[in-house]
C-alpha cells in the first residue's frame, strides 16, 4: 500500500511504513469502537468504557459537516484517530483537537502524523489561527508531542476529570499560528 502524501508538512519525519491517513467513514465504526475501548487509549481521553459500535456509528452519522475526523491505518488496521472541531462566531478562528493512538502502536510516529495532518488542515485549508486541546497532566508523551508542534500550556485545571477512581489534573494547551 502506498503512503498517503501529507496535506502539509509540519514535520520533516517520514510517516511509518504502511501508514495511511484518511477521512473517517461509517465503515470504520467497528474498528473505532475497538480502538476507543482499549484501556490505554481510554486512559488518555475523556471516553467512558465500553463504547458500542452503534454508538460510534451514530456519532459518525451525526457529526457536524465542519468537523474534520481522520483515522490512521497501518497496513489496513485502524491504529489512531483525530478530530478537529472548529468553533463558531467570534471564535471562528479557533478549533479544538482530540486524538488517540492504539495501545500497541504508541511511540511509532502515528500520533505525530495525525497531528501534522490536522494542523495542515487547520493552517492551510481552514485558515485557523488558534488550536486548543486538553491533556491530562500525567500524559507526558502527549504533552511532549504537542509541544513539538508549538503548543504551550496556558493553564492547569485541578480535579478536571474523574479517571480510574480519582480526580486528575489536566492542562489547557494551545498553538497560535503566526
């Protein structure tokens, strides 16, 4: 399988061999449900356990037209996803990002490729000035990835979410395009 060309290069590193990034589709619902139900993926997100295929399918069907949702496939298997939610009105220059990578495929460049594609869409196609995200303060690998793309910490949120039986802190991060 040939590698998809990046939308816009945000990083000089090559994608992992066999990686393809494309728009999410209804046919991905079962694979995305499997991805979202992985314990490591879920640990780094706001997702609750046990997403059903039907729940994911409804989310895909009801997604607003302006949301960009991508999946990463490695040799045909869904190994990550990312979504870019543009804001409206006086915040039309802003979008929020959310992403995750399969537990068995972290630290292979998949998150970097997904984030680079989302930023390419934001910068070169949507003319967005500000990208925002929230990340758990203990997710050091994700924080390092975001910082490598120019995201900075804008705030700390104590007891932001309940995860694994305890309240955890999160960071508000943003990237401003010059």
